[in-house]
C-alpha cells in the first residue's frame, strides 16, 4: 500500500550529515575541532540542503578511543566547548529548520567514569554489578575465549578485587551490564537529559553488542579467518553480540523516544541483512534506522551492488524505512575505496536510492584517506593491530574548507595532518567549479528535497549487467526519474529491457550531458552516471 505523503517524517525525507567534531572546525586555535566551530559552519550545511547533523561524541572523555570512552554522559568535554555552547548549537540548528542527532554510547563507559571507579572499588560495592565481572578460570585464565575488537582478550584482570571485567573494545572501555535494571534506568536518564535539551535523536553506538550471553559461553572459531584480518575475527561473536534480549532494550529505548514528539534513533549495527532488519522490531517498535552498511563492504561492481540493493529492499519489513551509508569515521572513505571518479557515481547512488542517506563530512568534496606517518598515528585500532593499515585516522582528517595553510580548519596545528591536496580540493574552490563533486552533491540533495519520487517514491530495478545499474524512482502523480550508473571505467551502453523510456537528463557526474534529451538507448562514458527526468507518460 502506498503511504500518504504527509505520513513521512523528517528522518525519512531529509539527508543526514555526520560530523566528526575533532575534525570539522576549530574555533580556538588548539588544532582540535569544537562546538563553536560547528556553529560557524551551519550556514554551509544549510546551503548544502541537509536536514540533520549527527555529531560523534563530544562528552568528557580520556580520549583513549577519541570520545567513545565516556567519563560523563551529561556534560561536554572542555576541548569541545561548554553546555552553553551546546545549547546555542541546538538553537541555531533548529533556527535553520534542521535537526540534531547525538551519539549515545550505552554499551561501555570509560574506565574513568565514576560508575566504573565505584564498581571496581570493591566486590560489594553497590555498583559492582553495573559491569561484567567474573572469576578467573583455571590457572587464572580469562573466563572465556571472547576477543576484544581492538585486539587481544576481552577480559582484563583487576588485581585489587581478583576478578576479570569484560571490555568489547579497549580495556579502558569496560562494558556495562545491561541485565542490571539500574544500568538501564541510568542510561535512559541520560537520554532524557539530552532530549529535554532539545535533541532530535540518537545514533546508538554498537547497538548489537549491548547484551551478552547469560552463560558467557565460548565463541566458536571462524573458519573463514585469514591472517590479514583483525584478530577479533578469529572467532564468530555468536555469544558476545546480537543476543535475543537486545531487542527488549531497543524497545525500551524506542518507547522512551516515542514519549517525546518527533524523535528518532539510528542503530549502529554490523550484521548480515537478515539479522539487521530484525532491529526494526516486531511491530515498528525497534530502532527507526538500523544503519545499512552494505555499501561499505559491497564489491564495487554493478551486479553485486544491484544484488545487494535487491536483497535489502526484499528483506525490509513493511514498516522498515531504508537507509544508506557510503563512509563513516570507522571505515575507509568512499573515494579511497572506489576512486575519485567512481565516488561521483557513488554520490548519485547514495542520494537516489530509496531511503535516508547519511553523508560523512568531507565526502561531498571527495576527501580521500590521508596517509598518516606511523609516528603520528592516534587511533588505538591502528596502534594495537598487527596490520597498521587498519588505523582509522586516514578517514578522520580535518575538513578542507579553503586553500589556506591549514585548510581553514584551524589557526593552530591540526591534531591530525591535512591532505596535501587541500589547497586544490576544498569547499571554497569547489563551490565555484561546476565540474566539482560538491556541485553534484548539492544538486542531488536539492533534487531529492524537491521531488517526491526521489524522496519517498518506489524503487523499481530496470536493468543491471557487469557495468551498469539502472532503476526508476516513482511516486504516483509526480515526475518519475530514471537513474543510470556506469560502475566501470569503460564506456557502456544502456537500453531498458522491457519498454522504451524517454525524458531529459537533468543531472550527471559531469554537467556535459545535462539538458539533453534521453531516448531509450544511451552510451555512457566510463565512470559516468545520469539522472533522467522521465516524460509525463511515465508517471502512471
Ligand atoms: C563504534 C564507533 O563508531 C567506533 O568509533 C568506536 O571505536 C567503537 N564503537 C567503540 O565505541
């Protein structure tokens, strides 16, 4: 059944933008981005046509995992600003008719969080059970074989109280015990704190990790493990993640959000599609958007991508709204995965598929992963893993705003080096260049924001072969659009298989074809993509 237009909510129709606050804009010359810096750049985000910003953590933190190790959930780290700055940010975002989504990290705290300091202070501390403490196994071995994402065992021995505690990530990031009702209530109060301050939603960190097997059974070996993979992948995390009980927690979070008006939550979940979609809940009572990361790992060829889209579309429950992601702060950037030319095609894909797109800051100007000399590596994943190429620093470098020494990001020394291309590739230079990738992003967002078919129309696959993928977006009564993308570097013919189509090319990876009529067959250059506004008779 086709939904009525007015049923669509802001997080379904709008485009989300992820800001990694350390790297977006520094306002005080310490080389680290901050909240006043974000405020300075809000007009740019508005100009881009975005609906919402999701900001990675800016809470007080020892920064062992750059903000994902939180020592106080209801304050702002002084390197990022103050609560007053935050309130101003919310006000200014709302004044621009945009929304703000915060990062919520409920799975683990910092080991410096007062909850953990209390918990580890003695076995009979009232907060002992807020974390996952276990006696040693035989010969003082860890309680089971679980591995930490950042390397080594996931159990840390505590000399003072003679027990191990569990940490899915760094030992400085102990996991909370979500089986304890007090933990739940404490985290729900954190949510209330921010919602009451006007926050419109949360991106929930590692949602699928939140609760673990009650019996803490050993994880089985992964037969597909290869030596170049992260050590964590030696085992299949069947008992340490994605437990049935997690859905109860997600439901509780959802009902809390539903008690406020127009709020939403995104779940960070790396799972195969059939498991991922279970996080929508049984009756639209789960997370609004379980992040769909399939484009982060899909092999970049037309048939695999087409298959992935079909698989995803087919797996969604009736009430499940799709979403798409090309990059984030944990993964190599799209430009570095598929190349600068293909990243333009990828932009069209991201912004014309059915569902909410999330853009990672800097992707809109084609920022690429920046080589970081080993002595300058910050990321614990880069420092701890045998494969140094697993560092996430290269995808977290400062935003390139202009051609000044530090790209307009800071007047001081940036915390992470800036790409040497920044004097050429930056927002300022691309704003006036009609061949820039920024122009494509802006026009795509503009088009999406104004065309119901692109905002919430059906997705109709038209064709796919080794090179090309083509689909139509259609919402009855409004203009329909045909999207044809050449995912290869070689020229490729496209002709619709079933019935001829006609219209006008209104957007392309380069402006050269724009305005030209499209009639049934087209021969695209390598790395070329087009959006065709179909003639009126295609509306029905
Ligand atoms: C997922 C976050 O995206 C990542 O950056 C972080 O390292 C882990 N969660 C641990 O919090």
